[in-house]
C-alpha cells in the first residue's frame, strides 16, 4: 500500500496551493482538473473514496459530511480567509510528512 497521502483540492482552493505542493513532490489533483467543478459534494466524496485522496477544503459542508460518516480517506479543513496560502501549504506539507493514509482515514484535520 502507498505510504504517502495523496491530496485532492476542492473547487474554491487557490491553484497556487496545488502548484506549491507539486513543487514539493506531493501528489495533488484539483476539482477543476478532474472535471468535478459543478458536481455535488457527494460526487466529490465518491471521487476521493475511489482515488484514496485526502480532500483539502474550505467548504464547511464537508464537516457536515464528516459528522455523518467516517467512510472517507480524510478531510483537511481550513475556514476561508483565516490562513495565508503559505500557511496552508506548510500545514498540508506537514500533514503529508507526519501522517500515513491509514492514520488520517475517517478523520478531519483542522488548519
């Protein structure tokens, strides 16, 4: 099994975050890149389940989803406007370095 987290960035996440994570060698997809831009949160959830990707979101709807199920590969949440792009990148890189996919499965990390 892969021992490194793969991320998926939700629709409203700045593209600079994906670029910087990739520059660091972290596997990242974005909602726009995979054709999920106008899809529902449930469709996003199904994508991350199938692809075994931890979603980074600034959409509190995913907190509601997480309160109803632990059947997801992990959710990282940051309320919009509370952290700079650099702080988000550093936090995601730290999660990538510290957690395995098994560690974060079914959990929510707040940054």
